[in-house]
């Protein structure tokens, strides 16, 4: 029996869909998110809880219906990617995109005993400048990157549709907010810094979710761990979830299978993290050399 714990194959499979696709019938499933796409899906699968649906404004002001998860202990979980994410629409314009809809959604749950907010996959680089005034309950921000606020625009602006001429505009926008930098503050286009300024605690989303789910206990009785995502490349070595899982599993003495949709530059070095590497979207896909 394997523990099958991939994250999303972006644009193709959610974490849970990927786990089901890659598992054999006797395997144990533990789909994972680092705070980006699939955050709520993974929490509900691992911890239970009930979804409610609320209207919110997407990055370009359109009203959409988004899920909010109420966990059994009363904690409310919100996924920024479902509100202001890149996958919501075809537009790529971080100069115009706003995260206000996420701030307004959070405002509806400030009386919750605890908030968990997944920060990742956003279409915005605005540091929450248009958010309403908020007083947060105890809040954890599950961050998909460790990037400092100072580098949020230059590192992630291009993938969100910024041109070279837009990066200085986005950088100055973030600087003008007077937010504090540090690890994770650049998550979700500077929303890590916004939440930190409101009193939230920022955590490494992948590591924290493994702790919440009890990864070591989930591994008991398993002969191997399978993890993966859409692409294996050099960035996998920068702390992406498959690397986090591989390190945890190795510490327990378990072999690790990495399963990816494709390979990119630097994949050979990243493959050294795993005892076996496979490519494709089925459990029986061929191993790489």
C-alpha cells in the first residue's frame, strides 16, 4: 500500500483528482495543497467539514460564487485562488486586477473562532490596497511561496500577465503601502504582507498542511509514498510540495515515487529527490531513465 499525496496538475487535475488517477485501489489518498489551487478541496478531504457558497468579486469586478469551508472545530477556510485566482478567467492584467473581493469575503467571517486562508495562485499584485477595514480573528495564512514582498512583482508579475514596463509600477504600488516584508510576505501578490500587518501568522502552506493532516501517522502501514504535480523541473528544488513530501518520507525511511505530467529544464537534478520518477497521468505510466 502506498500513500498517494500529489498536489494539483495545474490546468488538468485537482489534487484529489490526481490522487485518484495515480492510485491503485488499495492505496491511501492524501491530496495536498500548499495554499494555492485545491486548498479547500484538500482540507475537506483530510478533515471533513461543510461547504457553503458565497458571492464575491473576482479580480475584475465580476460577481462569482465561491466555496468557503467550515471545519468541524469551527475554523473557516478560504482559498484565495477561488476568488482572485489566475484560473478564474482568461484575463492577465495585474495592473488592473484587484484583490478587493477577497478582502470583502474575509470580512464576512471576522467573527469565526479561527480563519485559515490559502494564499497562492492569485491574478493580483496589489498587496490588498483596496481591502475594506478588517479586524481578524486568529488567522493562519497558508503560503505557497517564501518570497519577500519586495520581490513579489519581479518574480511573479510576468506569469500574471505583466509586461516589462508594468513591473516598476507594481513594485512602487507595493512599496507605497508601507507593509512589512519578510518570508512569505510576497505570497498572492503581496497579500501575505497584508495579512501579516493585520495580525495573521504566515506559514509554509505545504509543511503546515502535512502537520495538520498528520503525515507521519498517515504513512504508517505504507510501503512507499507517491507525490507529484504537473511538471518536474528545476523549480521543484525550491521547496515545492513534492520536495517537501519527499524529504518527510525519506526521514521516515520510506521510498518516494515522483509522478509528474511532464518535465522541464532542470528536471534531471530535481529527479534526484525521488527513488523513482514517472511521467504521464496514469498510475502505470512508464518510469523515466
